[in-house]
C-alpha cells in the first residue's frame, strides 16, 4: 500500500493514542515492610485494588498497600517468569532490589486515584481488571 502526497499511515497518526499491551511485575509493601510480589496487565487498577482492600488475602491481611517497585514487560510469559523468579528469592535479595531503585521505599503510586491522576477513570480501570480475572 502506498501513500500519496506524503500522507502517513493511520498508525503513525494515532501513535500517541495506541499503546502496546504491557505487563508488570510489582512489589507491594506494608508500613512494616511485609512484601508481596504480583503480576498484572493493568498496574494502576491492580494497585488501586490493593490500596482499597479489594484483593482480599495476603495484601489485605498484611496491609501491603504501598507500591515500592515494578518492572515492565512486553510479553506476558516474560513477566510470569520474572514473577516466579522473584518469589523464589530470599527476602534480602528482594530488599536489595527495592533499595537500589527506591531507597526510601516511597509509595510510587501515592497520587494514583486522586483527582489529579484522573479519578473518573478508576471505576473503569477496576472493572477492566475484574473482567480480566472473571470476577464480573
């Protein structure tokens, strides 16, 4: 297919709006530094679920509501492999990884879910995650 007059393909015109699917391996921590490692395709929505206590289980019980580390992957199999690898690590190695990138253990998602971060999008993002997990 050729384009006349210097016209660009539609993909190039829409590039800022099109994003490739990404997958994330993340570490949540409690104030007492209990750690949880997870993997998701929708990081913001998943972290907000942890913060709101909607996930139940470990993160709710231990109040692991601070995102202290995450990695991004193009392919889901790479993210799953990395999550599995990190879960096998000793605690010291996990802490070293966090400290290297986030020495003060700041909540990387502290402003997520506020009006500045687009609070009107939160219900939609949470619904998307629930649908992916077969919860709705």
